[in-house]
C-alpha cells in the first residue's frame, strides 16, 4: 500500500524523513505544514496543522516540530485515526506518555518514536551480539555525548524550558539513555547532578547521571554536555566475556567523527592491555533513517507491534528522565 503522508514541521528533520520515505517507496508525502502557509515547499502543498490532521485522505502523520508540540500533535493525530511517527522527545514527562498511550489504545493505530540511534548499523550489531549471550551479561555501560554551542543558542527554542522541556539531556542525553535501555534493559536506581555550569540558561547545560539495576548490580554512567568544545559521542559496554566500544556517530556534518565499533573478548593472559585482537569496524553509510521508516511502515502494513521506539519504550525512558530532573540543582 502506498500511504498518503503529512509532515508537520518541515525543517531539517522533516526533510530528512521525507527523503527516507522516498527511498523506501512505501508512501507519498502529500502535504507539509510550515510557516507561510499557502506557498508550496519542494513542490508539496504547505497547509495548516489542522488541514493535515483533519484530512481523511492522509493516513500517516509525521511530527517533526519543536518539543512542546510533540504530545498534543501526537494525540490529535491518533484521535483523527492516523498512524503517527513523532521525533524525540516523545513528551516532557512520563505522565504525558500515559496520556498519549490512552489515545494510542483507543485509536488502534501505530505509534512510533524517532529514537534514531537505535537504527545505526553499529548499534544494531551491538544489540545482536548482546542478545546472543556470546559475551555474557552486561556489567556496566558508560556513555558520553557532548557538543559545543554558540551564543546564538540563547535565541533558539531549545534554550527555552517551556518550548524544549529541558536542555542537553532532552537534546542529546535522551539518545544515550535510550541506548542504555535498548542494549541492556531497565534500571531502577537513578542518581544525578543536573547543572548549569557555563551557559546559565533556563535549561541545563550538563547532566551527570548514574543508573543502577538493583537485582543484578549493573551500573551505567552518562555525561551529556553542551560545554564539550569538541563534539563527542562515545558508548562503552563491558560484559562478562568481553567489551564493545562505539566511538563517533555518522551525522550530516561528521562533527562527531567516524562511526567506529571495537569488539573484543576478555584477555586473561599478559599483556592484558593489548589492542591487536580487537575487531574494529568502521561504518561509512548512515542507513538509519531508511531502516527507521521501513520499520514504521512495515509495522503498519503487517499490523505488527513497534519493536524499536514504541510508546512503552518512551514511558520507560521518560520515567528515568523524570527521576533525573527531580535532582537538578538550579
């Protein structure tokens, strides 16, 4: 089936989603919604939010708006009988997700969230290795995700709490937390320092988080920051029988460096710190946008549950984020 699709929010992400949809050929974008309604954009009618949501011929709604609109547009889309794909963050709180889930259940439609990092080839390979049990149980994880911003950030919607819901944690840290949950399972203890060390905005510029699963003792640490003057993505997972280290993530600017995954088994003979027995894989293509849209539209077509980015995943994630923000010190 060729689905008719409306995209609300046609900035960088909206255009990225449209490109992926065109690549997989499972739907056609028939309308977008951006300011200056009435003028076509990229040959597509530019109409109001209401025109997309209330159009019975549109099967699918893609939400790529500033954070504060995500919850309301998702609920409105579901209530209008549309399948909905929404960018992260899914909402501002876990309570918001419960409200969204009520609309999802009543609608019987498919809802998926854009936790895009799950769909990178490197992460999918890590997931397969972990799930195979070949390396034993996860012992600990360490994630660092940081970037530098400039003074004009103060004028962007992301710098305003009422529009963004939070700072660097909602922007970048949410991806790393989602990867922790995706790759290793749940955590029930959350300790955090959420601070405004440098930029002194409405929202945090640093989040230092320790997570623990009491039943196994598994621990994860996250540092998400916008005072990392050199862009950085690093995810390390150490297991009973080996480790996986992912440095860099493919982006349009490549500002986080090459996406390189190193995997090795435990070394028990000297010298323990040798590196030569690592399997190192460099990923040069970013297939994640296409994989993500494929998963969404295949789930709709086959009436199958969302596996990567469901509302259940969103609820678990936002429950952790609630606990983190409860501990902020400004």
